[in-house]
């Protein structure tokens, strides 16, 4: 099962969401690690205001992706996404 959750995240990096994974507790652990990493990657990419991040769940793995949009260039999103994968 694959689904996406779109969330607007403020510069503070605060995210309020609920991840329910009765299938695999590692998904919750992975999600928490990515959430803690996201503010650092936004800062490293020069993102200083609100940004949009997509959380995607693929089976047993979680991927968070920065989206270009108001206040976030394609280059900034790409740099933040590279940081998230590192």
C-alpha cells in the first residue's frame, strides 16, 4: 500500500502528524529520524521560511521530500532532498 501525506511545515520544523503502522514498527522509527533531520536539511539548503514536505510510505520504508514552491526554489528543494538521503 502506498500513500502520500502532504504537510505544511513552518520554519521551526514543527510537524504534527500521526503515523499508524501496525505492520512494521520500524516505519515509525524511520519517520521519527527523518522528522528530526528535516529542520537541519532545510537550514543547510538555505530555506528560511515555511516549506512543504511530502511524506511517502512504501511498504516498510518512509521517504520525506521537500517540494519547491513559494519561498523554496527548485535548487533549494534539491539540496534539502540530497541532505535527507545522506
